[in-house]
C-alpha cells in the first residue's frame, strides 16, 4: 500500500481521488481552503473529458446536470457569422468522438465528484508550505505547524503550486498579456442572443466575448470577455478591480447582443491570465505534478480542467498497474504519456489568442477557413484516449 498525499482538492485532485476509488492505496486530499467552494461559473466539457466520467463515477450525475449544446458559432463584432460547427445538432459531435460535449456549472461538477468520493479523506485548512524528502518519505509541512508523511505527493495545487517549487524551483506562472471578465446569466434574460442553445464567440480586434449555455434545460449561460492587456501584471493577486465603464466602452460598436451579455458580467473585476513555464520534468523524487500546476494555460480551448482529468486518470492507471514496480518507473510512465500532450494543448491555447483577436483584414478570411474546418484542425484534442 502506498500513502498518497494529494495537495489541492480542485478539479485535478478530486478527479485523481475519484479514479483511485477501490484501489488498495491510501489516498488523502489536503486542501488549503476551510471549505470546498467554487466560483459559480460554467465549464465546457469536451469528449476527451466526458469519456473519463464513467471511470470517475460521475457519468450519470453529469448527464443529469448538463446540456448538450447544439452548435458553435464564430461571429465578427457586428454579429455576422464567420464560421459554424454542429455539435449536438444531428448528433454530429457524439458521432465524431463517441462521447458528448456538455455545458455545465463548475459547482455541479465539483458536487458530483464529492458525491462519489465523500469527505472522509479530505483534510481542510491544510496549506502546504514546504516539502522535505527524507528516507521515511516526503514530509509535508502545513501552515498550521503540523506535518504528514507520504510515499507519493501529487501536486494538484493549481497555477501557483507549492509542490512545483520542489519539483522545479525555476518554473513559474508567466503572465500572458491577457485578462478576462466573467459572468453567469439566466438564458431567458438574454432575448437578443441569436442562438441561445449554442456556443457563440464574437471576435474583434484584440478581444473576444463568448457565451455558452450550462446546466440542464439550457437555463443558464456562462459569459467570458477576453481582452489583450495589460502589458504587465503588477499585482500579487490574480483578480483585481477594473474600471467597468472603460471596459464596457470598448464594445460600444459591437453587436447589440454583446452589449446585453455585458450587463451580466462583472466588469469591475479583472482576472489576469497566466501560463506555467516549460519544465524539464513534471516529477522529482516522490513528488509529481498534475493539472494547472504542471501546464496552467490560457482557457481558449476550454481544456484546463479537462486536461487535469486526463492527467489524473493517467496517473491513477500507472499507480494501479502492478506491472510497473517502482514509484520512479510509474512517474516516468505517467510523464511519458502526459507531458508532450499537456504542453501541446498549452501552446495551442496560446496560439489561439492571436487568431481570435485578429484586426480587420485578409487574415480574417484565412481564419474563417480554419474555424470552418474544426474537425481537421482540432480533432487531436477531442479524440485522445489514454494509453497507459
Ligand atoms: C476564465 C477561465 C475560464 C475557464 N474555462 C474553462 C473551461 O470551460 N473548461 C476547462 O476545462 N477549463 C477551464 N478553465 C481552466 C480550469 O479552471 C483550470 O484549468 C482547472 O481548474 C485546473 O484544475 P487544477 O486541479 O489543476 O487546479 P484548481 O482547480 O485551481 O485547484 C487547485 C486547488 O489547490 C488548492 N491549493 C493551492 N495551493 C495550495 C496549498 N499551498 N496547499 C493546499 N492547497 C492548495 C486550491 O485552493 C485549489 O482548491 C478556465 C479558467 C479560466 C481562468
């Protein structure tokens, strides 16, 4: 039996614990928060995530709590359609990738994971300060002055990971030069929305606005506004106050449907968007990284949480595989499966920013060709199957 300490009970940590249910390893989750809460925003769950739900024990729960979005529309700032892709319409997405695309509330995803896991193995108010590698195991020192010892530490502690400082002291979150504003609305309040059951992305020079329905019956809509800038992020926190009227004015000439969406977004709170610098390895000694701690990325593909699920499942598979004898060999197998893919998604998400923020001009015609051929260009994201 291996004593596994998972630092962070966010998306990746909960998914790993769920995938380890029934194994003979002892898995304990340590979370710095005093209660497990989540900001009430929505989440896009593509087939490479939903195909893992059975193994995580949440397939039925999430089927009841999600909607299957009809299509994805890419529009210019005046509302004209630049590109379009069917999703649930004509069953296109399930036929292409065998699993559904869901729009869901993050709170529902988290609640489903907690429902299958229970809370017995979750220790709250445990903030990791440092890790010490000793002959008896990795010793985790907590902010409350206590410590615990484990045979394996899973760093699922997000973009500002403390475990990562042990694995690679030079790695860090790097500001991408982009920021975001978020909101959630009742779909019935958005009478200007051209396609309330679809995902819509309005793209303009240096910024884009998206919305997608979430939850059963399409009752809610998640809204995210992305803008280039500021050039530097001068703050310790990653959510800071913003001048709401100045942000709103940027969209004055856009499709009136966007103006209506903005009424439901907290424009007075700007989220800085970071990505994690590349590392030589995602593991060192008894410590390994998953999720944002390893490959924190821009959210433009809607793949951050899903790729933490992919990591969690791959790590659970190697941990349960008796054919791989040592922790070192297990972590090497995990890294072999996951690192190149995690870095590819991270890079593609970064590249997508320039594509979504093009100024007017002939480049936009080329973009329309790319976006109208989503399966050809992006199936590699959706069809991934873990091979360890
Ligand atoms: C605007 C925006 C929109 C997004 N939309 C999507 C989307 O549609 N689809 C998608 O898949 N992803 C999306 N993402 C990305 C997604 O939210 C993250 O990639 C995902 O939550 C990463 O999971 P994680 O488990 O690695 O980290 P997190 O979910 O951030 O969890 C980390 C946990 O570790 C805890 N922790 C941190 N430090 C310590 C410590 N020292 N000690 C103990 N505990 C600690 C934290 O409290 C937290 O609970 C979006 C992100 C943003 C910013």
